[in-house]
C-alpha cells in the first residue's frame, strides 16, 4: 500500500474489500481467456474454485457455483490477548477445498 496507494487509509476496511474484489476480478478475467463477453464473465464469476486471496487467512478459500454466489463461507475464530490477535480452533463453515 505504501508503494501503490500511499494516501490510502490502512485502517479502512474498505481498502481490504476493494483489494480482494480486484484480486477476484483478475482471476475471473484469467478464466475468461480471450472471450470477454458479459455472458462469459458472469459464467466464470460463478465458477471460482479454491481461490486464495492475499488478505484472507491461508486456509480460507473463495468458491462460487452456478447457484452459490456467497464466495466466502469459512471463518476462523480469533481472540485478543492484550497485545495481538491469536487464531484458535479449526476453520469453520463451508466445505474446505470446494463448494
């Protein structure tokens, strides 16, 4: 962010959402290849499999399907120890590695 968006607010969650949306769009466009019609983009947006985004925990994956437009269906609990956030417990929700 310091390099590409130095005026950006690092505490603004919208920045994380925007970056993640852009990474997802890049994947969709790669899946489209040279066919960038609306129909192809929409079809590929509904066919994302096991995409890891840089701002998500390593075990959280993005998956969509023809009838499943909720791209993130997993989470992992965290607790604040007075200094930092610590992960605990398993990844919950969704089906790891698939929709």
